[in-house]
C-alpha cells in the first residue's frame, strides 16, 4: 500500500516511530513532535487515504462510532503492509506507534490483527466499539492510553474496556486521564513525551 508519508531518516539501529493523525489532520500533525521527542529515530507519518467530507481518515464509518467493519479490515491489512515495508526499509528492530482519535483506532486495529509489528503503542483518545479477538502475542507490549473523562466522542467506559482488554492479553498498560473532552491537554502531551522517551536510544 502506498500512502503520502512524511519521513525523517534516523540513525543506524534507531527505533522506528510511526504517527497517525486524527480525522481532518495530515501527516504533519505529530511528525515534528515525534522527531523532537525521540532524536535520531526513524519517523514515518502516513496520511489517511479516506475522505469524509474532505476530512482525511484511515477507514470509513457510517456514523459517529459506527465503523464500516469490512473497510476497517481491508485498511488494517493495508496499513500492516505499510508498516512492514517501513520496518524493512529502516531495518528497525523496535517499533513505536502513536495515534490520535481515528489514528489511534487504525493503530489499535493493526495491533489486534498483527500484534508482532509494533512493540510500544501510544493511543490518544481511541474508540474501539467492539471486542477484539484474543491476541496473545501482545503479551509484554507497552501500551499507553490517554483519554478525557468528559470526551463526548470516546465514552470513558469504552476507554476502560479497551485498557482492560489489552491487560487481558498480557500487555503492560498505563491509562492517563484528564478532566476534559476530546482535546489533547498539556499534561497528556507530557505523558506521551515520557512514554516516547522510554524508547531505546538510537
């Protein structure tokens, strides 16, 4: 699969850091942030290839929180193939994924289907309105989920359910809440930076 992608080439042996924007964002949304947070890393930020009224996304939906599951499955497969290609291109042995909202959802979906691909998951305001199949290969993976207690798009009970599901697979899960809604708040950004900086140094 070919995506329009922003890339920063890293040092030999450096981790690969993938960023995924939210609905209406672009490949630039988190690219520079990620590059600054993990200096020397390979950073790849693909642009969503689905347009919803002109807003870019990674898969189709029929309503708020109502996903086109066939499209999600097809685009999850395509994104997994893209990630495989980036791993082969960079030679990275440690892969970190960071996504916000719709970007968090496609990243989570890849982790359900291909849990071996991404070693550290940073999911900002994900919404997974279904229970994934078991993925025991997630055991030992680091997962940070951030969310707002008053998020009108991502209900807190679904956020907690997703965190519990990752824990049930053996993942090491951190759940960071803020008091607001779907926006990214400064304390949330700090938690993300700390998670990124725990990655292996190049």
